[in-house]
């Protein structure tokens, strides 16, 4: 298998995890931590459910990975995530010393790996990792767009019902 085929395989698995987040009413983002092409840890967004602003998919996978490997340094691992990581998650990846990040959809509002800002290439960091973006980008973007479209429709309906009840 080529590296591109391996990346697509794991990204498909990350998309399955994103569905868990969506089913819970969370923004559908999934993440997997892989070492030697073996699954080490997984996670999905659960900030709302956990009442925790740090409970992003990446953080959940990194925490689980540290426990699985009995080390806060996640050397020689790759993190697959369906959405470009934010500044918080990018920082956690640097601190955990993962080797590689592979993400799907770009995030032009908060993405910290090139779309909004690029934390990963800041001079003076004590660790750098390889970043590959755009893997199954269309599938990842479509899932997120559909979720936000549904969310907007729900809010519009709630507003309509409130206005209706006021009459």
C-alpha cells in the first residue's frame, strides 16, 4: 500500500468516529492515533457532553494515546483528524511529540496548520511534525457542512416556533 492509501484508510475510520460526535449533537470531528499502522487511540468531539472546552477529538485521542502507550510523549505516531486542528490542539500535538498529522477538511476560521494560521511552522519550536492536509477533504467537508446546515435549520425552526407562540 502507498502512504496515500494508508492515509485514506485511516481517514475513513476517523470519519466513522466523527459520526459518533454528530449523533451526540457535537460538531462531527473524529481523530485516530496510529503507530506502526496499528490503532493506538481514538476520539471524537465531546465538549458539549463533557462540559469541557478542551474535549476536542484530537485531545481525546492524545489523552487516550498517552494512557495506551504509558507515556506523555507519543513518539513515532500519526494523528488522523477529519478537520484541521485549532491552536489548542496543534499545541498539544507539538507537546506530545507526535511525528505526523494528517487532516481532512481545512478550517479557515480557526485552523492552525495553514488555513487560518500556521503554528506548526513557527520558528523556534522545540518539536516539528510533518503535516499532510486534504486527505478525503470532500467527504470531511461535506459532513461538516451538512451538520451546520442542519443546525441552522433547527435554530430557524426554534425561532419560528417562538415567534408563533408569541402571537
